[in-house]
C-alpha cells in the first residue's frame, strides 16, 4: 500500500495493454537502540489488460493504492554489457483508495478493485 510516484505509463502491446507505475511505501521500525527509523521504498508495479485500462483511466500521481500480486525478477543486460535486474510486482488486483473526482460518476467509487 502506497502512493503513485508519477502518472502510470500505459502502452498497447499487441492486443493487450500494460501499465507500469511505481508506488512509494513508507516504512517505520525501531532499531536495536529503540530509536524510530523511517525510510521510503519505491516499488515497481506492472498491470495488464483490464487492470491496466482502469489504472490508466482512474489513477494519477499521488493517488493511494493497494496492490496485490506476485513478485517477479526482471533481468537484462545494459548497453555496456552489465547484468541488471529489478524486482517488481505483477499486479493481480489494484485497489483504488481515493474517492473519484466530483465530476466522475458515483459508480466509479464502487469499482475499487479490478482484475
């Protein structure tokens, strides 16, 4: 659960749609000395098809979301020949945690989870 760091990047891939976005997640914990520590993690998320369409239609930078899915490691080689990787969430559901703008139809508020 966190907030979008930017508007989703949505593309058509053949007959499918894919949405890529990042979620900023605040983390708090106490260290061994009992001091409160805080950090922000930036989690990459990829959503496909209907979920991608709804993400594109309803979400923008700063919106709070709850994402459920599976972790996936993406591996590639850079132009310089270095091996790179990143962990991302492949979304199964994206639950919108904010209310729609006043000019949106009321039924959009009930569609808080899309598959």
